[in-house]
C-alpha cells in the first residue's frame, strides 16, 4: 500500500526529541520495556530511542521503520549499544512476518501516526503469538466530546502536517478493543514534560494482550 513520506520530520525530530528523553520520556520507556523477553518486534522504531532500554531477556529484536533517515539512525544506535537488532524497512499496515511469530510487539508514540490504525492493529494482532503482548505508550483523544472535536480540527489544520502524521484525536483504546486485544493491562496517565498539546492529552501505557 502507498504511504505519505515525512522526510522533513524524520530529519529534525531526533535531535529535538533528546530533551524529552532526559526530562522523563526515557524513564517511561525503561519502565515499559523492562519485562520483555523472547522474540520482540518494534513497529515504528524511529531513530532507536527504545534500544537502550531493552532487557537482556529479549533474545531477538526486529525493528520496522518506514523512514530511511530514521532507519539509518536506528542502525547506528544499535551498533553503538552493541545491540543485535535487525532494522528493516516496513510499515505497520503491512508487516512482512508470519502469523503468530512474536512474543511481544512494541509501539511507543506510533499508533497516532499510522495511516490506517485499524489495519495496523490487525497486522500487529496477526503476528503476535496467542497470549502475546502489545506493549505500548500512546497519546489518545480526550474523553470530552467538545475537546475531541477541537483536537480533530487541530490535527487537520496544523498538527499532523508538521509532526510526521501524528494525530491527537484518535481513540486508540477503542481501536485496540475492536482489533481483539484485551486492554485490562493498560492505564491512563498524563506526561506533563511533553510539549503542548501532548502534555494535556491522556496517554495509554502498559500492555494489551492477544487472547491465548
């Protein structure tokens, strides 16, 4: 399937994002990934910000990223860390892996920017083993209908065009349920160190499971 490229975003974002890692995002990543083990797929790996936080119990890490500039940075980061990670070109809506082939899938601040969220979640569900975990940190739409309408307008006019296709108005929790995931392992939280409007957006963090 076709995909709109976000090359400009891919070039400026990695340096700009480092301050967010230092202010608390890195700590969130470390907490999120600490319990992972086995064969893991990271979807939308970006420049490899998660790589430093993967525990030794992960026996194989495969990372998919559609933007070439970010893939190159991710490979460099893996090499710097001595991490055995396979970084591949690909997109969430079309994963080139067999059914039931990963113990866990990771997405951090990714499901807001995929072009077809339902299809991306269907693909993630497909490649996960029964009982497998989708470990995620994602900002989601406000529960307030009026605020959600403003978020949608903001996305259409400005936000998604500047920030790599990101959308602030997606109901990712409902999409996860519709895709067949058990979402009891997710919690809502706010991350005040993120820039506006994300600092006031609710975030989902934790794990959603594919039923065994």
